[in-house]
C-alpha cells in the first residue's frame, strides 16, 4: 500500500537471459499481462533470423493482479454486497434518508459477518496448517476491518446528519479498540480482587480516555476502598457529569457543564484525592487536564483512539464542522508527541474524513487492496443518497462519472474472474452502453463448462439483447460438436445460432455424406426440426428430403413420389445432390405397378436434361473426364454418367406405360 | 393460516442441487447441497439449528456438518433410500454418498463411484452427466452424449443397460414406472424409453414440446411426474412455459401454460401433497401452483387431474409467487412438509417455512 513500491517482473527463462533479460508485456483481457522475452529491434538491425533461433522455447507468462477474493470465505461478501447493491439501485435517488442508512448498515453488517467468518476460518486446523492461506486471511481481516471502520465513520459524519457527533464517535472508537473493554470485563468479573492487578489503573485510565465512564464507575464501585471519602467524591463527580441530550437547550447545558467542570477542578485542587494519586489522575483526565492527556496520548497507538474521549470532556457538544478543527489540532498534538511515528494510510484516511476532505479520502480508499470493493460501493451509496452533491460540485468532481467508472471497473473485474461472472452482470448493467459493450466482449470469453452453463450465459445475453454473444456461443459449440462428430448437436447449435451459412454447411455435410454412403446422420434431430428449418433453404431441402426418405422406407410410395417431384421442382436442390435425387426416382419409375403419372415423368426427364446433364458437362469441362465422379457421387452407382442412359430409358418406359393407362381410363 | 417465512443464507457456493434428507416421522431438519462453477465443488450436509440471536426474525440457521469434495460440477442429486444419496457430476460419473445421522455432527461419506458413464464416442472426452432419476433401487442417468445409463444402487460399478437415446444433449430424465423413462433434450423433444430394451428395440415414442414461437429453439430443462398418477408429465421449458402431457395419449399435449419469462430450471410436485406444484426459473423466481380445492377432490376419483384440463387449467389452478426478485437463477428446490428449500446462483440457499 505504498506509492513507492512498484511491482517488478523478471522472467529468468533461458531465452530471456540470452536476450539480455529484457521482456515485453501486452495487456490481455481480464486485467492480465502476458509477458515474454524481448529483443530490441531497431531500424538498422539486420532482418535475419537470430543465431539462437529455435534453441529455446518461447515461453509466455501471464501476470495477474493478486486479489484477496481468491479466499473462498470472501465469496459471501461479494455475493451479499451484490444483493445489497441491487437493492440500492432499485431504491434510486428518491428514497428517504432512513432507507439509505439501512443500506449502509446492511453493507457494514455483511462486512462484519464476513470478518467473523474469517476469524472463525482462521482458527480451523485446515487453515492453520496452510501458511499461505493463513497469511491471506490475516491480511484480508486487516483490510476489511479497516474498510468497515472507515465506512462506519463515514456513516456517522456524513449520512446520519446528527448535529452532535460525540456520542456516535465514542461508540465508533470503542468498537475498534476492543482490547480495553475485554480487560474491563475481566475486572468486573474479578470484583474486589481486580485492584490487585498491576494494570488496574492503566486500564481505568484507558477506559476514561475512550469515554467509557459507566464501566469505569462500575469498576471503581467494586474497589475495596470504595467506601472511603476520596472514592465517594470521585463517584459523585463522575455521576454528576452532565451528558448532552439531543434537543436540550444548548446554553442551559453549557452553563450546567461549566458549573460541573469548575466544581470538579476545585475539588481536585482542594486535594480531596491526595490520598489516592491514581484516582486523582483519573479525575484530572475527566476534567481535561492537558498534562495528563499528553501522557495518555503517548501511551496510545492510534491517533484517533482517544480523540472522541477527549472531546467528551472538553467539547461535549462538538458539531461536525467543529470536529474538523478539533481533529486537526488533535492530530498535530499527537504527531508532536510521537515524533518517530509515520502516519499510515488508515490514519490519513480517518483524518481526511474528520477534516471533511472527501476528495483525498476517495483517492486514498482506492489504494486499499480490496479490488475497489469499498470505493465502488461507497461511491454508489454517496451518489444515490445525494447528501454530498454540493460538496462534489464545489470540488469539481463529476460524481456520476466517478461512480460510473468505478462500477464499470469493478463489474469488469468480476466478469473476467472465473465463476464470479454472474455477479459482474449486475454491475455492468448499471453502466449503460459501456457496460453492454464490456459484456459483449467478456461473456464469450467465459470458458464453457457444460451445455447448461452455455445456456445460462445465453440467457443472460438474451435478456440484454446481446444477440451477437448468443450467436457466437452457439457457433463455438456447434463447431466443437461438429469436430467431435456429434452432428445432431452441431446442427441444433447451428440452428440456435441463426447463422445461415453455418446451418447450410452442416446440412450440406449431412446430404453429401448421405449421397456418398447412403447413411443418414442424426435422423432423430432432422425429423424434429419442424418449422425451424426455414432458417436456411438447404435445411428445408434436407428436412423435406428426409421426409421423402422416410415415406419411401415406409413404402408409402404415392406420397413419396409427390414429395420427390415437388423437391425436383423446388429449385433448392444443391448441385451435388442431383444425382442422388434422380437415382431415387429410378426404382419408382421401374416398379411393377406404375406409380408416376405421365406429366410427372416428363418433369423428371426435363430435370434430368436441364439440371443434371449441364452439371455433369460443367464438371467434365472443369476437371476433365476422370474427375467428374469425385464431385458427383452416389453410393448406388459407380459412375454418374452411366445413370443418364438408365434414367432416360426408365423415363421413356414409364411414360409409355403411364400414357396408356391414363388414356385408357379417360376413355 | 400463517404466512410463509423466507430466510436466505449465504453459503459462498453456487448451488446447483438441494435435497432434504428423507425422514419418516417428522419434518426433516437436514439437507444436502451440491455446488457448481466453483474452483472446488462440494456436496455438503447441513443441519438446521435454531437461531440463538433472538433479535432477528430468522428461526433457523443451517450449519455445515460435513462435506465431500467432488471432481467436477454437481449436476443433480437424489436420495435412493433413507441414507443413500446419488450425485451426478459433470465429469460423467455418479457417486453414492452415505449419510450418518448423529446427535452432534452428522457425517457424509462417499461409498461408491461409478465408472465413467458418459463420454463422447469420437474424442473419448468425458461428457457431463446432466441428470438422474431414481426408482426403487434403480438409478437412471442422462448425459450430454445423449445416452441413458441404468444401474442399481447396490452396484453402481456395473451398468445394467446403456441406451443411445438421442444424438444431442439430454437435459433431464424422469422415471414413469419401473420400466419406463422419459428423457428431454435440448431441442424440446421428449422420448419415452423402455428400461428393459436395448437401443435398437426402443419404442419410437417421441413428442415435441409446445412452444410460443415454433421457429425458435425451446429446450425442456425439467421433467416431473405426478407422484400418484404417473401418467401426468409436466415439462418446464426454455421459454418459461409448462407443457403437460397425458402419457396415455401422446397425440397432443394435455395443457399448455405460459408461466415464467425465463427458462424453467426445476419443476416438481410437493412430495406429500400433489395438489401443489412448484416451478423455479432462471430469472430467480419460484412459483407455487395450487389446484383449487373443490375440483381437486372430485378429480381424484375419476383418475384425471386439473393439470390435464387443457385451456381450462388456468381457472382450476391458482398460482402464487413464493420467491421473486432473486435476479439470479434458482437452480433447484426440494419440499419437505411445510418447508421449501431452494439453491441458487446467488450463492445462497433460501429456506421458506410455512409455504401453506
């Protein structure tokens, strides 16, 4: 998380070393960089193969940003925040503040639940034995703990819109410093014996400094010496401290508070607690004694730890805009007392929030290693609730554009990460045209696991009108099935893809295969194509021919003849299939009882002369006599030329027969 | 009548199948889930525990008791008997799991794994096993290679029969009786098969599912038969409609209902109360279809059903949304008593109490 640390890559394979250990990188989709060895070529380099060409394999490395989301436990965070995100989109920009606060709470509570789960996972033996994972989980806990802490503070300062922030800040600070409270609980359980602990007074001081007065009092009451006058006086001071309630007249409160303050200081000066120096110190903290607080500050590990407590004793009615100055002063004071301590990112971001410097805050949150989870969701929330609109306008920040780009980046990340694609869809849906375009690019890149998976992807694409994506997926699957000799599957995918050329290609393949071998591939698919056949004339032909094929097999010759003649007349017969189609007529023409009328016989003869003969001639012209049959082939004859005569004779015989019968009947 | 109570529980896995553990005497509080599209897929055994945080409206929280790592996506699960679970996987195998109920931690163990049941003949690559159906001790599986495999749960290593039923992916299978099966493919063709006959001797019984637009493809992704009247077959399709067939009369569908706007992912009668049918859809909806009372009673006697009443079916059956606006596919559901359990791509399971 340091600006100065830039990742460096080194390949170190044989080829790279030979080239002087240089490398080149190309961005590939999915936020990856493809790295490979590189040799510099200049305008004056010789255009010749290098002396080492072919000696070493060219290796390509893929560098990818590491992300915390590889941790399985974190998936629930992604999935749940996705649901909350969608809820927020539905709320739109017109909902009440309470509803936006609800959304903010939902986000925070799911981070907290996830932290709890991570903590639980960390303790399991499975993780304990896996060092990498343990490390990753520890890191994750730190990152999301910080994210939640920042979000909470943001919520207090910018969303709740309370006039007086001290009580909430106290809660906030206490929540993120649980160690003190844990110790306090121990003391409460130990009752009288607690004061014998070495850290008794230190813990009490810390408790006072985080503003947990109730707990401090409860512990003090249990002290063995609680009945002594010093303790009684202390108890009185602590209980009589006025606490500001929202709505109470401010002036009245101030005068009460002043009075209490003066009274308390007077008591301390009067040496009421002389016999109990430790107790006196506590009360000096409560009255805001600078010396004692400075001592306390030196003990503290985070600058913001005791700020809310200090405000409680010195400025209990602090308003958000006053906090800005108070926080700045406090931070100065703290850094003066911790000269050797560098402020880390978290420290900076908290001060940015308190000092109302959202611009820098947003800039810094993007450096958190959470793949922009926090920034994306927080900015989206800011955008929707609209409280800070004027701030962003004054600072020349185009909030909608910022939100748009954050969501776009986050959505693309999810979409290009295996198995998170479904979550990414919702984010990209918010990005209008760009989102759609990104989906169009990213959806087809998702590796397909099964048909169901593919159908799911297609359903997503279809809902968004991404016709090209749907078709591309179908085409890929069709091709795969075809290569795998699953022709039925290939044909069905092709029909789904609505790609006429592809469908025609596969139909051609099936027809050619039939004319070569007499084997009809995937009859169960062809028979059930139904009205889907109209996508391609070739498919219509295939379906109709198959219908004929079935009728013929079922010995329903009259219907078969009718269909066959229709097919001959249809003008959709592919050239290569003419021989097969005409050969099919031979047995019908030559059968013992006549099946074809004279008119149809003439038509067959006509087709023979006008279609098949020219085709054969053309082929012979083009390829020479010997190769003719290589294009026109039927499994039933060896040489296509031979059938011409057989067919002509068969037609003539049937014509004669049919004419006689037809005319006999008519007379 | 109390209102249904919906609670969602995020499990960090895309769930492809859910099943309640069968219980004889009481409502089940254990269930199994199978995941898909994850780096590592698991079958997990959950148990409902009463919620200790009193401040929420959630009564039960599922807790994972045990898990078994699978080689690939889990595609379907079905209980063969009280303790034995059959799981089909996208690597073309099925596995049998044994569930051991215990007071503290229940256990789940894989007891058998079949040979590779489904593969593409030419490339010899594994084909995903897409569905399974159980009848008695028999298990039938279908896969993307278009084959149906039948074996007995007592020995899944030995396949009793392989039927090359289709030349494209089969998406769903369902037993009608001990001998008869129905399968559905990606084109919406439903075939009736004989479990005893070899490929060549299969009855040529196939029906095409009804569709709004005849020119577009419309796969059948879910099949279910009536638990008592097994001639009633419900088919859920890609366009979101339900086609009902009376298997005694295959000439035309008995009823056709347009329902969801997205592909139906799962369809089924309530296990104990066949007057209720549930459908789940890709867009994240679960609907409950209820036969209107009066007519239901009359129909039980004459052996027909409101589902078979053609155009009148809409007036005889009312429909309620059980889950809506989930926005991602509900892949599977199961009923047990008054509880409905749904598994979804949102990486959550939804538990609905008091469905009726």
